[in-house]
């Protein structure tokens, strides 16, 4: 079953019928423990049988929401490109929906997953370009901006989950090598948190030294409240933790150098890592001058960046200037029921806090579900004000049930 290229912009025709079908199902939220257990005792055939359906369900749920974005955004060249990539990948995976789990089919499926991963490698930057194109054309109204913000949080966490499924399968049952013999797929059952923190710090420091010719040092304190005196380790996806730490270190270093000046003695960045019975908590404290509450609220907005817009000639590192560093880092934290937030004192500095589940059986995937509620959030018009002023902090933290 192949669809002509002209059908891949808006999702219509036969493709739309398949999307309607698979979007009726809710995605299956897995825990890190389930990923770990299946990676140890599962089979390639069982993984294939689950994945060929689950990937279609997760793709369909988010693709249905994609069609509800403002028409002007959907007409932007970069947005169309992302739309086409998703339609093409959905179409490719449909080829396996009725096939058995023979070794030959599993091998073909693995090859197709590799193609899909490569195709979607630059989704984040390309979608960011779509927003820049929209801003440079007619701009976007406040109501549309709220809908886009809501969608992008769901879109990117969906992307994280799909890549997790694909990478886990390809490492355990394909030809992709794990990062170390201890890893089970992408998961490290005994992730050394201290080493990830140091790795992220040194790489961020390297960039800071290159740009400013100086960088602050780090003071690290580790507290294991569960096994006192022992190194802190958890079951985790190290690349996710690294992504968060690297982004926060970059921000802290940049703020510190720019606030104090390259010729001054720079105050240390202080890092506290604490493992409790339920949570792994990490706090990064800088004395980079902090930001006002007005700016703090904007830092998770995909349409806001403290850096200048990136050049279009490919001379700058991906994501620099797109304003996606903090929002994406927060999604990596929230993906397995953790969180990331900032507390800032304007004129002094900022504390960035990360919480991760320390118990792997409690660390469940947070996945977007296409529903009447999501459709309403994406399409509702401007709301009549119910406060005399905007209430600070609303929307920055997840609601507690």
C-alpha cells in the first residue's frame, strides 16, 4: 500500500482512514521496569508483534492532533515537511500490520525502523523552523500560541516515546550495539549518576571555554539517604539524564560568565544530588544574576529564546537559539513521571531542580492521548478573562491529582 506524495500534506484519503482506526486506541504506557524486564527475557518475535501495533497507535494519536494546528502553521514549508515525514513513516509501518513474526519479517522491520529513525532525526529543528517561518509571515495570535504550546509539549514527548521504543528494540533485538555490556537496550540498570553529572559538566565547560575563554567550576555534593556512604545509582536512560544536565549546565555557565564578566573570579556552580526512597533529586545552583518572574515564565515557551535566532546556513549547533533547550529537558524529566523546574532570584542566581523516580516500577511513561479534551485544547478560541491580571506560574507545573 503506497500513497501518492500529494496525500502526505494534510492526512486524507486511505491514510486518514487508517489514522482514524489506530487513533481510537490508547497507547500502552510502559514502566522502565517493564522495558528492563522485557529486554532481559523477551524475544524478537514478541517485541515485533507489540511494536508494529504500538508504533502505529502512538503515531496516529499525535498525527490526528497535528491536523488541528492553525492552518497558517500547517502551510509553512517546514511544518509541511514534518507532516510528510510522519505520514511517510506511518505508511511504511502499515506494511507490517498484518504480517507474521517470522525471522525474515523481523529483519525487514528492523531495517524499516532504522529508516524511520533517520528520517525523523531533525524533526525538532524542522518544526522550530516552521514556527520561525510563521512568526516572520503574519505572526501568531495569543489563542493560537497557547494551542501550539500545548501541542508541542505533547508532540515532543510522543517523539521521545517513539524513539525509546525503536531504539530499545534495535539495541536488544537488532544490530545496534549497547553503550556498555551492562546496558539493557538504552537502559542502564545501575546508572552512575555522578559520572553522568561530571560528563555533562565537562562537555558544557568545553563549550563555555571555547566561547568565553573562561568557565565556572563545579562543587558537587552527593547524599545517598537510602544506602548511606554508597555511590548513587538508579535504573535510568543515561542519555536522557545527560541531555537535561548538559542543558542546565550550559545555561548556568552562560549566565554566570555574562553576569560577572570574563575577567572576574567566577563563583562555583553548586550541584546537590540526593537519592531518597522514592525520588532522585538534583539541584543546580548558580550565581548568574537570575531572571525576573516575567522572563522565568517565558523560558518554557517554544516561541521564546534568550539567545539570538540561529543562522539559516547551518553554521550554528542544532537547537541553539531555537529556545527548545529547557522545554525539551523538562519533557525528558516528565517522560517517566519526573519533573524539572526553575526557581530564580533576580539579581542573584537561579536554582534548577530535577526530580526522577528512584523506583523503576513506578517510573511510567507519560503519553499524549488523542481525545475530545485534546481537541478542545487545540481548537478553543480566545477565553474571556476571569482575573484582572495574568496569574504568575500557571501552566509551568503539572497539575497534581
